C-alpha cells in the first residue's frame, strides 16, 4: 500500500522566516515519484516539483528547496525568507512505478505567513 | 502555457439530480483524471482514463459516476443522482505520458459542486 503523511496540519510563521514542510511516504515500489503541489486560497492545484526515487539530488528553485532522503522516506520542502504570497495549503504526493498511474496525496499542510 | 480548463466553476444542484462536469485537458496529453476534494480535506483520486477507457478507479467511483470523452477535446464526469455528500471541489487533470511515470498531473481550477 502507498501512503503519504504530512504530520503538520497547520503552520504559522512570520514573514521572512524560513519554514520546512515535512512529508513522509510509504511504498513498496523500488521506483516511484514524488511531487509537491501548492493550493492557494483561490483553490487551484499548482505543480511545484517532481522527484524520481533514483535521483536523490536535492533541488533549489529560488526561495524553494527540496530535501529528498530515501533512507528516511522523506521529501521535505523548505521555503526560505517566506512571503505572505506563500500562504497556501501544500500537498506532498506519490506515484508508484508499477504502471500505477494515479497520484495519491497527503492531507496537506496549511501554511500561514503572517505580515 | 497550455492549461486544463474546467466548466462550470461552480454548480449548484438539488439532491437526486444528474450533473455533468466538463473538462478540456491539455491538447497533447494522453492521460486524464478526476479527483475530488471535500472542503478542507485531502485531494482524493476518483478515476483515470486512457485510450478511451477507464484504467483505474477508486472505491468512491461507484455506479453513480461515469466518465466520457465524447469528442477529441472534452472529458466529462457525470454523477447520475447526486447526494449531499457529493458536495466537493472536483478537479480534472491530465498528463502527457505516464512513462517514465513521472509526468506531473496538470490540474484545472476545479468545479465546486454544491448539492442541496
């Protein structure tokens, strides 16, 4: 069975602080794919990043960075110097590698950036 | 940038009525999906569709639900007899290829369905 756990239901930080959103996953597949999506207050789902299980290189994109640790089955997301516009619900998601084409989502972390 | 388009953005219907939610996936994409999100909850998989047939469906996707690709561009979700618990945001998504399975899903803006 596959599962994505986002233990942090809600986080509030003051603008310009760094914040890390945790994601832990479970899968029996040796090949799998991980994603992060952002859901701003307007409600749409915005794709942020994907990571293959065979590529453990961390990634940085502007103020966003992702830390993939296969040994702990974690794929954490850090926002540096947070801004009010970062306020949203963030979903971590997993897709298996065995011709299983659906993505399953964690429950999401609601992030509040306070001015 | 091409995007997935969903109509209507909000639909209100009475319990027992049939509703059809419409989606236009990105034109060169091959895989299509419906997900739903009950207010404040997680995004749940309903069904995936490839090569004009359902490739996978969840337990939520019972006989009241059906999907169709009536022409080369539209992808629809029909709920035959709506229940109060069908009230949710319904997201359509598409991806260009599931090989090597890491193609992201691109989501539409959603249709908020309210059943009264």
